[in-house]
C-alpha cells in the first residue's frame, strides 16, 4: 500500500531524513517510534503528501507522488488519505456531524451522501447522540473520535496519525488505541501511527524505530 525508497529531507543545513526505505502492506497497522527530532513526523508528512522529499520515491496505492503537481496531490490527499493529529483541529462553530462532513464536501460529494456517511461513522464511534454538539460540548476523547471520523469520511485507503493520543488522558488514550484496530478490522484500511506511547506502539503489527534520520533494526 505504501512504498518509500531512499527518502532524503533536509531543512537548511540540517539533514533530517538520511535515506529512509520502507513498505507497508494493505490493512497493516505500523507504528513509528523514536526520540524527538529523529524525523518521525517529517517522514509521516512526506508519506502523506503534506511535504515533499528532496530525493527518493514515494508510492501510495501504486500511485507515484513525485509525478503529481500540487493540485493533483491535494485532490489525491483529500480522497485517498486521512489524517489524525495530536490536536483535533475541529472547527468550533460547526457541530460534530458538520465537522465530519467537511472533507466530503471538499470532494464534491452530495450533502445527503456526506451526512449519511458521517452518521454511520458517528454510530461506529458510539457518538450518535453527540451529532449536533459543538466541539466545546465534547470531552477530549470525544473530540478526537470525531476527528478520526472526519479522517475516514471519504473512505481513504491510508490513515496517517501523528501522536493521536498525545493530548488525551490515559483512559481516553487506551480507548482511542483500541478504536484504530476496530476500524482496521471493519474497513480494512492501512494505518501509519507516529507515537511516543509505548503501549500503542507495541500493539501495532510492526514497529519501526527511527534514529538519527534512518530506520534501525
């Protein structure tokens, strides 16, 4: 589902990624761990089309990202990739249901289709009674589950999560971790999760460790 070959990335004189190569199979959950500054989030952003590598090859679902212009990359990201970040980034003026629908509206799906999919996901997240609540009326764990539903609304093949439980209490973190595996089993999506949480990292099908810009085994 994901292939990266010899990925290099520098910021000025600082070389962050020094030749990363990896593959992720469809339906697999992998975790990426490493010390702060090791390059985990940089790699995640390159795999997820939020940034570009200085050199190397990235393919997601047999599509080469290097050959896309920015508009095609943006369309591909909207339809084929979902993101979950440490902070939920929900829009405060919209309800949970409306927040989930936003990527579907960007993809020009019908209002009815988007809302039906959002309600389906809210039910799966056990949040159907929170559909009309705004983010300020939700707990931290509920907000993050709404953010996960938003990432899933366009049925992407891959979900990238960057420290998804980093802002949650321990009970909500455990619940979120279990949710990723339920979602994988139900929707057969691929998950790449950057985390400092050793419990979540250990639950994954595979754990990759980045040290000083390379994957170590």
